[in-house]
């Protein structure tokens, strides 16, 4: 299995990252993508320290929409910030980037401008994007179409939206990634969406330390539990967990490389 989206360099793991990695490996998680905040030097440094502990861990770096306000009036600066880390970190993707209209920590027009600048960078550098889109479906698709100009690929991470966004994402050629939310009792609508997303366009993730799956809900999440998401996907697709693992692992390699 591959956990396609986790925050393993978050400070909450600072005291036991080695144990968290060991548990993931023991659970059959062969690799993980660690998502990094391009504006957080402490997190970037922790990620570099983790690499010897898990050589199969790869990274993606970007300016999250929550941090977009720091680039108000200078959206291009967000792309410049990310670009400074590309040679240093050799990321497999740019992100997570996107729009968050639930919290609105930054003005929406600023979020859109910062998002667009990073999508343009991804197209120029031929790197996939990791998309965070919360209550901003139409605008997220519009930015990808306009700024990406058909040249950008990627994944909508932690997918919780409906059929419309899923259809748009697939039409754009994107993958769709599901988290432990899929296991929540009240996530029936999301399970219906997941059942309609082809397995050859699906990824697994934990988004740890957030969104621990049942039966660990409420605890700090970790990559070792990504198998719970695989099991739930297998149930909605009426197939085996092995089939889900094989498909999603291949999809990760297709999008981000081996």
C-alpha cells in the first residue's frame, strides 16, 4: 500500500516519528507522500530529517489556501516560494494547493490568485498538483482549467464532494483520493460517490494526523491505518482489498513516479 497524502513532518509526530514509520512498514505500507507547507521552515527541516528513517517517503510542497493571505497582492510570490524548494527537496508534486471556502482564512480572490500561480508553476515544471478543495468546487475547477490550460495533472485529495466535482475531476484527467472519512457511519453519500469513481483513477490516503478511520476515530491518525480505507473501498466496489491495493499503488506510480 501507499499512503498518498500524510503530514508526517507535522510537529505532532516530532517525538515518535520513527515508531510511526515502523508501524506503517509493519502494516504493509511500502511508501508515503509527505505533504509540506512551503512557508514553514521548521516543517521542511523535519521532513529532511525523516528521509533517512524512511527512504521510500516522497514529498510534495506547496502553499496551502489557509496561508494564501500571506501573498496578498503578490500571488506570484507563492510560486516563487515553492520554486525555491524544488531543487532542495525534489518533490514529486506541488501541493497541497487549492481553495478553502469553509474557513476562509484568506480572501477568496487571493486564494484563487495564489492557487492559479502554483498551477502555472506545476505546468511549467511538469509536476502534478495535490488539490485541496473545500466548498469551492466550481472555482477550483475553473482555476485548473484556466491556469492549467490542459497541461496540468494531479489528484483531488481528501475527496468529500459530490458527483459533480468527481465527474469534473475525471474529465480533467485527475485522480481522486479518499481518506478515513469513507469509513464514517454517516458517510453513505460519499461511499456512493466512491463506488462510481473507477479504481484506475483512485488513490488511498490518511491525511494523518487528521481523520483517523473507524475504529480509531478521534485518535491521532497515522499511515499504518491507510489499510482501513482500502478495505472500505473494496466493500463499495465489491472487490478484494488486494485488488484495491494493487490498483491504487499502480495509480500512485503513474501520477507521482516509482
